[in-house]
């Protein structure tokens, strides 16, 4: 279809300004003419009317190789005969007529026009020739691949006639049986089948040929090898006489001799197995397909005090703890015959004396084993072990004084919560609480009073959190609270303040009333923080800052807290010299069209290589640059470097309409001269405004000051403006229309959510894409790291994509290698 459309467009360009010009592509297949495409004057009429095959055949016989020009005759492609001139140019592939360019107009064509049409037809014919050769090559490769698979298969493949005469035998026949293809072809196939199994083979042949399809039931039979020994095979028969490439009845046979021997061995060992079971110290039970007990070993009397016959039928189910019946029922319902390996669980079972015992039960599905034909339960009494484990766990994972969880248990639960968060949970929060001036209580009133105070504080904290949350004592006067699904930072702060109020309530000790305060540090999980020890450390750091700023406070952890005052001052000073010392550099990450797969632009990403510290994370130095105002000169440097680089690439590869995206901070937009600075850089680097896109975070949506004014002025220059990280915060769809945005970049948190299947993230992504397209905005999916995310975004109609799956950020030199590559997609794959 694309080739036909290209031919129509080329023809219109070669013969312009011709009145009532219409171009059509007609195809000639199996002796039939049909209209493939048409454009120009009254093209819809041509499509509706079709073509007159006999008249085309008369004007352009199948042997034609040169154009035919007809003057003053009714148009072959117009029902009303309005045209006065028709030109037919044949399309030839592999020496055969494949169709024609049918061109009509209101005046005769000159020789130049006919020559031009012949040139277009030659190009289309060449394309048809290439497509035909490609199809032939693909067919030959498929044939070779199929033959290689058959020749190297461990199964025997035979092709027979109706009389069981073998016309083809795969090499596996000689490898497994010692029979050459010539030997098998010399006599009917049943001669190598064990005589007792020949009727079975004959019936299977009849069934397959009668149904003209594969036998629905594979069957087993014995085949004699070259030394006369019987070998077991599982066979299936396919009637493929209707397939020209096969023209025969196909037998596919897989050797199962070893399996049959194993089945025989199983039968021999049944008596020994029964003897072992009856004398085992563990209890063994056998369930039928309705999960009724059909056998219980004699050890049931020793383990539970019941005679075996008391537990038959539904008797065993009646003594299982009610809470555990659903567990065993679920496991039994999920069993699949011949599944790989047994499953285990622990059940509480009431013994004959009425006491609850814990049994470690192993469930093995042997319903497919003829010697068993049921589900086997092996139960071992672990009651004493469970009591010991509970006592030990209580000691190891809980605080002796308060009974709260200790550090080990809290970290264990934090890790479990983080694991669940990876499957779609909300934010996880840790509150680190340190009592203020607790040492004064211990020193002044004694450790006994101090211990009672700690127990009272522990009780108050436990009463104020949900059952799913965890309160722990870390030792001394330190406590921690794990809040699962805490939600926003504001809710976490509100919870911390509520705990502080409870802690400050005075505690009575005889005639004394003691009041104490606390400082709280808050740390939350995020995309960048997913390790339990990091979250705990962050909460501890935040608590330290809360104490340092006056005690009795709540502080939320921030990355800046990691740096000491000296380090921050040093880093600020170093950042001032970074541009002059050429420590800053740019890397470029490609943006790809999701529909076409080609590279359409790049995003410039700032990097800092410190002479002593090495690579400094942007998350560390960008906030410092914002805080000090250095972001303004650094941002100007980034913009100039990126524009200059883009200009070089546009000059080297003028056929590529490359664009460049640059991040701009809200601090830069506040500067009075930001618009004139950007305009000057564009002029000096000779970059057109529409080649550049500036990316801004959602904070600009709520800024009503100078930033909005400057943003609108940048849009008036013709610069593209992208809403970065859209969907992660508080931006509204209405705000997109109030500001001059041209692009929406979907936040990576929503892209990450696409890996868990259809859900809230997918619905939100679809909504963003549909909204953006409805308002004339393009959409970029950033942070694409999996094929599933890529396929989903493509299916939803996302325009562009960016992420590690499509291409890592790289230096300008490495990016030029990508642009020089003949296949950018392959080059990206190699660079990943």
C-alpha cells in the first residue's frame, strides 16, 4: 500500500498542472485486473467503479513491456468517459506483467510525460522485483529450517503412503532403531512393529485417515529395532495427504522405553513401599480425587491417638483447626497431576485427648501414578519444635523491658513492606523517636523509674498506631514506628505530632508527676530509596537534625542533611569553579518515535566530574545550585552547549530533523533577563526556536509570579515547552491549556506501574495520552526500561519514548556514532 501511494505521489509531481489529472494503480494477478489505489481528479469515482478488465487486456496485453498512449478514446477508468487522453504504463516483475500505472487527463500527454511515467513504473517494478525475491528467499529459509529441525529431532518422523510404504524417514529412525531409510522403505511399516501391537497401529491409521486429521489420542506401541529387541514408543498419526509439500500420512514417534521400565519398577516396589509406610514413625494418609481419606498408616495412633479407621472418609478433616482448613483446601485445589515436586504446610490438628498439635505436612500429588492413584500426605509431629521456636523468636525479636518489637524485627517487617511496595503499595514511613533529657530521669530518679517511664511511653505509642503498623524499641530511650501505607509526607508529620502530644502527657509516680518530651525524625521510601537500612539511617539523621534545631520538633529527612556544614560550603565553592575548570559536561539521551523507531531528538543531561569526589550525583549538586543561585549561570552554560551541539549535528545530518530538550529550573525562570538570554543563545548558535524544547517540572503550574510570564514569552518565541514528570504531583489538565505547553512527559512512576499489568497506572497513562492528543499536545513516555512498558505505551498511542531500554545517556562522541549508524535502532541496542 505504501509503495502504491508513493507511485501516485511521484506521478503527480512529474506531470504537474495537467487539468483533470487522475492516477491509478491497477494490479494484474492470476489473469485478473483490479484497482489498488487512485488519486487526483474524481478518484472516488474510480474506486467505486473499479476497472474494466477486458478493455485493459485489449489495450495492454500480458506481453506488454512499453507504455501505451491512447488519444480521443473513452477513459478506461472513468464510467462517464470524461477524459480525452489515457496513458498505460506496465509494471513488470520477474518477466511477468504485474499491473499498470493508469493515468488519465483532459488533454493528450506529450512524450516527456510518457517518459516520466515510464520511469516511475520502472522504479515500482524494481520494488516489486525486490519484494518477490525477498518472499522467495524467506520460503527457502523456512524450508531449510524445517528440514534441520526434523533431521536433528530426537523424535522419529515418517511419511507413508496409504499402503504403509515409507517414503521418508528422519535420521532419528536409524539412530534409535538401527533401521536405515532404505530398509524401512523396502516393506510395509507394520513389519517392524511387534505383532501384538499391529492391530493397535492399524486402528490408529484408520482413525487418522477417516478424520483427515491428527489422531486425537496418542498411543503407545512396541517397535522392533535392527537387533530384534522391542522398544516402546508414543506415537501420533497425521493425515497430510492434502498438503502438496508432504503428500502422505505422517507418523511422529517418541521413545518412552525408559518410562515404561520405570513404571514396571514402580509396580515391583509397591509391596516394599507399603511395608515401609506401615512401619514409619510419620503418619501417612492417602486421599482420593474427592479428597476423602482412603488410607491412614498405623502410626496415626502413636502421633494423634486415633485408630486409622477413625480417620477414614471425612474423619481427618474434622480434627483440623478451623483456621487451617482453608489452607489445606487451597493447596489441594491448586494441585496439578504430575506437577514438579511436593508442597508443604503446617497444620494444627486436635489429638484424641483434645490438645492441639502442629504437624508438618508434605503433600505429593500421585494421582497420575497407577501404583498410588491419589494424593499422599506425610505428617510429622513438630509441636515441641514450634513451642521452642516461638519462645526463641519472642526473645530474639522483642524487647525484654517493653515487649515491643526490637530493631531486628522492625527491620524485617520494613523489608517485607518494601517488597510489597514493589508490587503496588503506597509510601512506607519510619518515625525515629528519641526522648529528650531522659538521662536526667535516670540520674535523678533511678533506673527503676526510668524503666517504668519507658514502658508507659511504649504503651502510649502502641495505642496510637494501627494494627498493621509496628512500634519498636531500639534500645535506651530510642523508639521507632513503621507506618505502612502512610500516604503523604503531611500525613506522616501529622502522625508524628500526635505521638509527641501523647509522650508529653505527664506520668504519675507516687506523688510525683514526670513530663518528658521527644524529637522525631521522618524518612519515607521512594524510587531512589528502597533499602531498609537506608530508610532507618535517614530517619535517624532527620531525628538528629530535629534535636539540633531545638528538641521537641519533627523533621522530615532531606538529601541535604547528609552533608555537614563544612562539606556543603566546600561543595558550593567547588561548584562555582566547575564551569571554568571544565568539570561540567553534558550527556545526551535519545528520544525515539514509538511508531517508527527512529531517533528524533535528544535530552541534554548535566554531569559533574569532581577532581577529588569523582562523579557527583545531580541529586546532590542541583539543590545546592538552586540554593546559591549558581543554577542561573550553569543553566545558561548548559543551554549554550546543547544548542551548539545540536547545530553541529543538524549540519552534519541535514536529513534528520533533530531536536534538543533542556531542563530549566523554576529558579532560572524567575530571572528577569531569562527570555532575552535564551533568544541571544539561539541567535549566536544559529538554532531555530522550534528545534529547542525546554522541560519544566510541575511546580510551575502553581507559580503565579514572573515564572509564568517568562514561560509564556518563551512560548511566543516558538520554543517547545514540555511539562516534565506529569502525573506525579498536583498539575491539572486545565493548567496545561492555560500555559503554552507543546509536550507532556509522563512521569516515570506511572511508567513503572505499567509492568504490573492493567491497573490504575495504565488507566491514568491512557487518560493523559488522550487528553494531550485532544488538546494538540505530543506525549513522551520517560523511564522506559522493559519491553512490556514499551509495548503498552505504543498500543496506547504514545508519540515518543525515552529510557534505558531505548538508549542510555552518552557523550557527544558516542552519540555521533549512533547518528552515523545505518540502523539507529541496532546501534542503540548495541550501546545498551
